[in-house]
């Protein structure tokens, strides 16, 4: 039982209760059919809408999972979190801030909108900001930039096998992603992107098409929760000095135009993607991954939001929880 505002997750209790909580949540929401899979990228429309998995990895490397947790899917927008980390490492916060702001938009993730005054995209979690962020990744050419990006994902995922781009998803988005192309040209016009636009877009589409599963999401989240150190491989995936920048922007901007309500109700930094994944971080405690492809009108996984709301309530995960009535 938690007795102060300082969240304290008792590891012993977690081991006992988490497997049952995850099973209960999975069976409770399995029958939920609301929402629809994303179809504006033709490849995404092919996914089985019934897939459903939940996974938690604690900062000491314990893994709890239920459902289709090994099912592979493309990471989509969740990649924006990690590309932001790499851009911060490449250039430092001050420079990145000259190219991408940190203000929530309240608009859809694919809104073609820049800050009136500064001409910057609003934040790195919406498409415009993510494309600008990705254009900052250093490398001598497209191959080196892609390899640096894949290496970065490998550090978070910590698999002994390689991290791959799904070529069908990549080409599907490259041939249909004209809205993203329009944003990129607008930013070129205002000097927010200075590299070859098609190259920057290719890298962005490739990062969105990186293949992961639900376990990977939870482990990546746990790495952010653990000061950037992968709790299983112990590798430093991202410089710990940037964790607060990454988590802050996830907290305020990570859940599309539901970010405010999410912060209010669930209260932890998170990022969702049109693949149906949600990655949520409980700092110093655990990472959560949920995958279920049916999306609500804002682009968030319907079951994923429900599961995270309940997990936050049951475990007392809200960062500002002070009631002392949580289980931990
Ligand atoms: N690749 C997708 C796009 O740029 C990602 C969107 C998302 O997951 O929010 O539209």
C-alpha cells in the first residue's frame, strides 16, 4: 500500500498481482469491437483487427504478458519518440528546439500546420514535427542515416536478431503519403528542413515501418523508464540527460488530440501509433505496451486506451496520484 505521493511499486506485490490483472484486462476487453483499423496507408488495412496483447516490463527486467504479444506490426508514430531522442543526441536540445517546438497542438496528428510566429512544427510527436526531427538525424548519406536509426532501435529492443523495416509498409506509405510530403515542402519553404526532402521523407517512412511486437514496445518503454538503460541487456540506449525532454513531450503531446485527457486520466507519458500500439512509461518503475489495431476517431487504439486507464487506476500509476489508496 502506498502511503505518500511518492509512487512506490512493491516488486513482490507486482509479481503476484500483475499476471492476474493482465489476464483480467485482456479477457474483459477482448470482445470490444469498437473502432476501425487505419486504412489511409493501404498496407495497414490488411491487419487482423482482433489481435490484442498487453505486456509490462519492469525496470529490473521482469516481463509480464498476455495475448498476441509476439505478433509483429509496424511501429508507426511510436517511432517518433525514439527518433527525437536520437536527434537530441546528435544536436543537443537548444538546436533541436530551433527546428521543432514542444507545444501540444490540439489538432490531428497529420494536420498541416506550423507555429505562426516561429514557423516551426509544433512538437516532435505530430507528423510535421516528426519529419523535421528525422531530417536532423546525422549520417554521411541515406544508408548511414538508416543504419544509425536501426542501431538505435536495436539498443532499445535489445534483441539478438536484427531490427528490420517492413518494405511493403514502407513502399505503401511512400507511394501514398502525399499529405506528409505536403508538410515537408511547407517546412522546406520556411527553412525548417534543409536536407533533400524525398530523402528525409524516405527515412521517416522507413522509421514508421520498423517491425516490432508488443514485448518490444514494453521493453522500449521500460528502457525510457530506466534512465535510458535497457533493463535486460543493460545497454545505454539513449543518453540519460535527454530522458526528461523525451518524457515531457510524450506526456503533453504523445496521444494525438487526446493528450490532455490522457494526461488527466491516465497520467503517464505515452505515445500511440496508427498501427494500434500504445507505449507508456512509468518513470523508474516499468514500461507498458498494448497492441490492438482498432482505432478511435483520433487514431488511438480503443482497447489500448481502456487497458491503460484501468492499469493506471488499479496500480495507482498516475504521476500525481496522492490519495494513498493505491495498491502500491
Ligand atoms: N506513418 C504514419 C503517418 O505518417 C504514422 C502516423 C501515426 O502512427 O500516427 O501518417
